[in-house]
């Protein structure tokens, strides 16, 4: 029995813009702009160095359906390199770079095999072992119906690998794309399921491996942690997956206790120490800070400057830093042990707390109805909680200030 | 919350006052000036602080200057019993709160205990006097709502403030139609970015078009290049054809021409051979002609003299010397004769002879003897002449000397002194004497002569005159005049002799000197005259002596002349002048004549001989000149000899020519034969034909060479023969077509290549362009920033909205409750005269009667107005009992009430007793009876 080796990646989202990078300057932006390419370059460099038998890319190579031309050119160049290294590439397009998109087609070299808009098989032979790869590309943006039914059940001939860009049925966190269940996949008797679409790396099952490699580079605060791809060694009997990190910049969060810290400079030092620790571990980072145990610090900080100023002060410590460090937010967890219960304030706070999602939307309606609404995302549950907290805190603060 | 006890340390007129209060209604009675208001104020002061010193309100500091302040003991359901003490301290006083458990706190805790109420808010609801009941008519819904909602608590205002602030902050963040707020700006930026992105995208969309175009261009270029290649090949073929086809044509033409020519052979160098022979032939022929001609010439015989003549001539030639001698003799004789003639002439001239004399001379005696006779005579005459000449010279000399002396004498006579001079000289001694005299006088006069005296007289006179004029004394004036006159006279009288004398001496001294010089000159003159006289005498004597001598010599000379004349009387010429010479010349002359005679004879003889000779020769040769006779003779002889030789030669030549002619004839025959052979060889009969044959042959040779040439050229292009289907014009046309096409292709290719480069560049640029992703990223950043701002905005909105909602909740739920309670009480108080208190559409209160009539508050009677207001206040207090369970403090508000309404009022208060403590201050004693035991009585100033 022959063992084959291939690389499994998905969701490259090349040239994807980073979301939520408010207040970032041109230097930071330039850095971020390069990061998806940097991650991709790492992937390609790894491939060229390691010479796997082939590579599978399961959708969302490009971020927008317009497929950034630069991204296409870079991708084409990378494929060229693989071609020169004699590494075949099997790829399918996903919901982000579906075939109906209005994009310029850059011709890819011959080693690249693209799946068409309906499920099909492609074969190759590695050291005598026939490998059949099943997959399809998204014909348009939305493929809500399950495609799994169209995948052929594997016979006894060689190794079968399934490429599927979609989400597990019933997962409400993500929009439904080509839904499937693990058991459905298992029924196909493939030796490996190379999934795409979900950016969070996860292994849904071990026998056979059903794997989301996640994206290769996080692009916003919800894509935290080290990103990369899988280096898979596979035989009919056995599978072995190794995660290879690629992310050039890692999104992460850090909770810092301010216990015993009274003065601003101590606070800055403490933060720096904590951040440096993370940097040592992860390299370049985009980090959210959460401050806890702020009782001792609160008065000092509150009095000296506003929260945004503290953020600026901390950011300044990392200007032009290498590795790259960008602090997105500082969340101050002030304990709401505010004064005595206020007879007057309480009903107001109660009002805020009582609001439902619709009420918040109502509050936003003025913005939504304005042309600004086009650029605003709908509030999430999380947002609502956050807003609630912020509103309460603001009320309390203002009360204190005015009273 | 209830006040259990009031303790005043010092407050206004109260000092160390302690008032115990009940939970229900407390009636505090006191007449005017008992201190009721003071106590009321004390409560408010202690709870809410002493008024600032600059405020209108009284501070009630004790005039005695004792302890200021007091304390309240308070029962509180929520916080338990507590005590508040306020004493003098900072301007609002120092406050201390004591709890039952011993805990003490300060202001902050107080705020909480007072539920956030301040004095104004407290007073608005819980503390009122009659005066404060006024003004209900001025209240509108908002005021009442406000009052109602928190009854003017500080907190409420704060909330209002917060709400306003939030509104402001929101507006600062975002305005619907705004432009400047950050969110609006962000939106604008986003919009711009979006546009920029769209633009960029559209630009990038051209990528595919450009790619397609590039492919097309590439293909087109390739196709064109191919075509170009083919055309080039074709053009090359045509090029070859262009070169080969004329060659082929030439080849064909030459071959045809060659075929047309007769193919007879022509000897290799036939023409040369022929021409050689022909030239030889003509040469020989001309030679022969010459020989024949010569023969004819030579055949003529030569004329010669007969032998005897020839011999005579030879003889004459042999006698040539003799002839020359004769000729020479004639010449020399003639010469000699000419010389002699000349000599004769010379002598004749020298002697000055006439022709007659000439003949005579030939007879003249010129012997030496005669010469000797004449010579002494001549000598004598000559000597006398010489002496005469010498004497003449001496005589002239003496005479000129005497002339000279005579002239000097005249000169001297002119220098003789004049008579005047002589007279002056005579006066000289007189002058001398006068002079000496004068000199003597001068020396004397020098010692005297002074002018002081006359001067004195004149001054004196003036003085006296002046005095006289002054004294009017005419006498004295007269005296003075006299004195002056005397002075003047004295002055005048003074001699000028001194000056005269000096002049005199000077003049006469010069004069005397001149006189002396004149005297000396006269003496010298006299001496010279004397000398000259002596000289003249001496010269006269010498002249006399010389004259005598001359007389004598003259005589001698005359005698010698006579002797000579006698001696030469017979001679034709006078030879006496120079005797010897004359004789010699005459002798020579005689010699010349003799010689002439001799030579004339010799000449005649020689001439005779020559004439004879010439005549003989002329007989033979014809007339000849005497001079060239022998030359002719010699020529004649030579001629004869030459003729003889020539004749010999001629005969010889004839013989030679004969043999030559024979030889030439032989050659000619041979040449003719050779020519014949040549013609036979070429198969022609004459020269013209032979040459035509040669021409043909030459042409054929040329054509053959051309053919070879063409063939070799053709061989260069291809081994096998090439065949073409085109004609030359066709070919030309095709070539033009191809070149035009090629040009067009080149042009197109150039344009396309340019486009290729441009496309490549554009594509590369687009491929590398970050602009779009940069814009995208920037867009996301801006979006995030907008979201951030939106969140801030929403948070503010939430705060504002929550406040509004809470407030409107109060307003909407609590206001109606208060109103309905107030209505009930108002209705009760007025004995159902008025049914309700309602709010007008404008938000003002109005009272509605049971009959449905509406009255604005200010239309009501004073008491009714107060009742309306009390109803409202109490309703408020009642409604707020949970949040603000404060005691109600009233300062005689019921005074205008009639008994009926008062008792109804008391009823209502009784109802409120459980939830509120009441402190009722009054100065009306009858009030006690009205309350009838419902209230605990406290008399102020009676403790």
C-alpha cells in the first residue's frame, strides 16, 4: 500500500481587507494588506520545499467575487512555481469566488485542475496508486441546497478524497452553504474529506479525517489564533495530519489583571510585559486587551485621560515594532459597584436593560435609514450586550460627573 | 421619615430649645414673634445646610453670639433612626450624622438619606406657606410633570442635563443632514472610497479586455510575421527570376544568332597572314616601280668640254701664281701713289704753296750753304727785338710808381686841418687858464653858503604878522611884511655860483682834452707831406734814363732787317721766318714728286699684262670679271672633273638596278602564289570575300563566348535548368505587389508591437496594482471607524432614550394617578362644587365644575385656588411617599378656608397621617379645636 502526501488548504481569501481596524495608519494597513499574501507565500514556499504529491485548495481562494486582480496574478505566479516544481493542484471555487462572479480570468498553468460547477472526479496516479478527487466549484454565490448527494460513493479503487466547501447542516453560527452532515460524508467511504468555508480550524471526525483547515490568515477579531493548513499523509488504512502555521499576523485577545497597579506608567509596563509575552509566542499580532481588577487603577486612569487616550498611549509603544503589534481595543472591566443605589438612576438603567434587540434596532433606525446605514453591520447579540454595558457605564459616569 | 425631636443649640431667638414631635400631625402653636418660622427654617437649615452668607435667606445666627445650630432626631423606615447635627463651621455648617450603631458620617451619606432631594425640591412639595401656594396658575404641564417626576430633586435635573448632553453629543457625532460631524464625514469618505473602488474596479475590468486584445495582437503579429517570411521567400525567388530570365533570353538569342551564321572554317590567323602577304606584295610592287623609274633617270648621258679647252684651263690654273703677282703689283703701285699724293698735299699745305709756287719750288736752291748764309742775319734781328721789349717793360713800371705817389699826395692834402680848428688851437692856452681859476674858486666856496638866515627872517616876519593881525596893530603887520620881504630878498640874493662853477669846470675840461688831441694830429700831417715830395723826385729821374736806352736798341734792330732782305730777294717764298724748317720741308716736297714719277710707270706695265690674260680667258669662258677669274677657272675645272666621275657612277648604278629588278620580280611571284593559296583555303576568290568570311568568323566567335558567359552565369543559380511561368512585366508587377505588401505588413507590425508593449505595460501594472486592495482595506478601516462612532452614538442615544422613556413613563403613569388623587381631594374640599382639575390642550390647569364648566386657575377664588394647589401638592406627596417619605411642613395655609372646607381638609390630612408626618405651624389658637385631638399640641416658647 502506497502512502501519499498532500497539502490541504482552503479559504485563502487573498488580498482580503481586514475588518474592524479603526484608527489604523498607513503603515499598519500596508502591513495588513501584505499579510494574506505573506501567509500564502509561506504555504507555497512550504510546498516547493516539501514537494508533496499534490495540493488541494477547497474554495475561497479570493475574497471577493470580483477576485482582486493582484490576487489573481499572485496566485497565478504561485501556481507557476508549483508547476515548475511539478506539483499538481486541485482546486474548487467557493462562495466567495464563485464562477458567476464578475472577474477577470487569469489563465492558470496546466498543473492546476479546477473543478467545474457540478460534482465531478479528477484522477491522478502517484507511485502506482490511483487517487480520485471529488469536488465542485460554486456556480454562484449561494449554494444552499446540499451537494453531498451528488458525490459518488467510493469503490475499492485507490484512494478517494472529497473536496467540499460548505457548512455542517444546522450550524446556525454560519450561513448555510452546501450543508452536509458528518454521517453523510462517512457514507461516501472516502479516505479524506477536505473541507473549506469555515475559517476556524477543526477536525469534525477522525475516521476518516473530516477536516476544516481554517483560513491561512486571520482577518478580523473573530478569526483569532494561529492559522495555517494541513500537511496530510494518507494511505488506504491510515491518515496522519500535521498542522502547519502560515499566518503572518495573529489575531488574539489578552486579559491583563491590574491588581495592585495604581499608576499609569506601571499599567503601561504591565501591559507591555504581557503583550511582549504574547509576541514572543505568536510573532506579529493584532490584540484585544481586557483589563480586569481595575479598582486600584480606575480613579487614576479615569481622571487622567479618556479610554481612547490610554489606547493611544499603549499603541505608541508599538509603533513600527517588529514583530508587528496592533492593539485594537482595551476593554475596561470596571466593577459596577457604583455608589449607593440611586432611586432616580435605577429606573433609567432598568429601562436600558429591558430593551430587546428590536428596541436597539429602533435606536439605530435613524442611522440605518440614513445613507450611513449602508456601511453599518446589523447588531449582533454580542454587540447588544456590549452596547448595553457601555450605555449603563456612560450613564453612571455622567451621573457621577453631573451630580 | 419622621422627625422625632428638634434640638436647637442656638438659632435665632431660640437657645437650647428642645421640641419633641409625634409621628402624626403636630400642631405647633405660637402667637406672633413666638419663633414659629424660625423653627420651621431651623429644620430646613439643619437638613439642607445653612444659607450662604451672601444669600437672601436669613441665617438665624443667635444675636447673643452663642452656639449656632442644632440637631434633628429622625426615625427612618429605610435607614433606621439617625440624628443629624449641624453646627457652625464652613458656611453651610459642619454636619454630622449619627446612626444608632454609633456610625457617624457626613455630607455624602446625608445626600442618600435625603434621597437626593435638595432644599428647593423639598420645599416644592413638602414645605409650603400660604405664599408658596400662589402661582399655580402659572404652572403648566411640563412644570408639574417635572415637579411630579422628582419634585425638583437634583437627580432629575441631572438626568435632564444628561439627556441634553447626550443629545448634544449625538448631534456632534452625527446629523441627519449634516456634513461636519465625524460620522457624516466618515460616510462621505466611505462614499468617496466606494466610488474610487468602483473606478479602480472598472479599470481592472479592462484587464480581461486587454488580455484578449493582447492575445489578438500577439496572434496577428505572428500571422503577419509568417506572411512576411513567405513574402520574403517569394521575393527572393522573384529576385532570382529577375536575374535568370534575362540571361535565359540572352542565351536563346545568341544561340539563334549563331545558328544563322554560315559555318565555314576560317584559317586560324588567316587574316593576319593575308595582310602580311598583301603588305609584302604592295611593298615589292612599289620597290619595283622605284627601280624602273631610277633606271629611266640614270639612262640620260652627261655633257662635257672638249679636251684642248680642258687642257688650256688646266694650264691657266697652273699659272695662277703669276696672275696673282701681277694683280698684287698693280695694287701696291696704286697704294704707293695714293700715299705719295697725300704726302704731296701735306707738304703743300704746310708750305702754303700756290700752284705757281709749286712749280717754282721744283727749281729752287735749297742747299746747306745758302742756309748757313742766312742764319746769322736772322739771329741779330731777334736779339734787338728782345732788348727793346725789356726796356719797354721797365719804363711802364717806373711810370706807374710815379702815378701812385701823385695820388697819395692828393689824399694828404685833403686831410689838412681846417681853419676853425686852427683858431681853437690858438685859444687853447686861454681856456686852460680859466679852468684852473674856476677850480680854485670851487674849493673855496664849499666852506660857506648857509640858508638859515633868510629863513629866520621869513619866519620871524610871519610871527610878527600873525601877532599884528591878532592885535589889529597894522604897524606890526607892516613890520612883519618888511621882515618877510627882507627874508625873500636874502634868499634870492644867495649866489647860484656854486652850481655854475661846477658846470663850467666840467665843460671846459672836456674841451681842453679835445684841443690837445687836435694839436698832435696836425704835427703828424706835416711830417707825411714832406716824405712824399722826396719820392716823386726820385721816380722822375729813373724815367729819363730808360727813355735814352730805348732809342739806342731801336736803331740796332733796323740795321739787321735791311741785311736780311737783301739776302733773300730771289726766293719764290719767304723762308726767312724759320729758316731751317723751311728748308727741310722744301727738300721733302722735291723728293715726293720724284717718287710719284717712278710708281706711275710701274703701274701702267702691270695693267697691260693683266688685260691680255683676261682677254684670253674670256675667249674660252665668256665674259668674266677680273676679280673672280680664277675662281671661275677653278670651278670650271672642278665641274669638269665631277661630270666625269658622275658619268662613271651612272653606268655602275644602271648595272645594279638591273639585278635588283630581277630579284623583286621573283619575290612578287612567290607572294602572289601564297595569296592565291590562302584564298583557296578559305574558298574565296578575292579580297572582299575573304574579309567577309573573316567578319563572319569573328561574329561567331563573339557569340560563342557570350553563350559560354551566359551559361556559366546560369550555372551559378541552379544546376538543373530553371523554368519560369512569368513574363518579365508580370514579374515586375508581382515584385511591386510584394514590396507594397511587405511595407504594409511592416507598418502594421510596428503599430502592433507598440500596442503589445503598451498592453504588456498596462497589464503588468494592473497585475501589480495595490490600489484596489488598498482602497478596500481603507474602506474597511473607515467602516470600522464609522461603526465605532456609530456605537458611541448609539450608546448616547440609548442613554438619552432611556432617560426620556423613564421620564415619560413617570409622566404617563404617575401624573394621571396624581391628578386623579388631586381631583378627588379637590372635589371633596369644594363639596363637589368642582369635579376635576384637568389640563388644557396647552398644558395649563383648569378646574371643571360638576356642571361641566371650566375655569382657569386665576379665575377661581383665592381660597379655592389654594385648595386646588393643596390638593395637587398633597397628591404629589402621597404619590411620592415611597421614594420621598418626608414630613410635610405647613405654615398656616388654611387661613382662608371656611369651616366646612377646613374640616374637610383636616379629614384628608388625617388620611395621610400614616404615611407622612405633618408639622403644622399656626398662630390661630382656634386651630387646636379644629383638629380636636387628632394632633399633638406644641406651644412654641412655652417649653
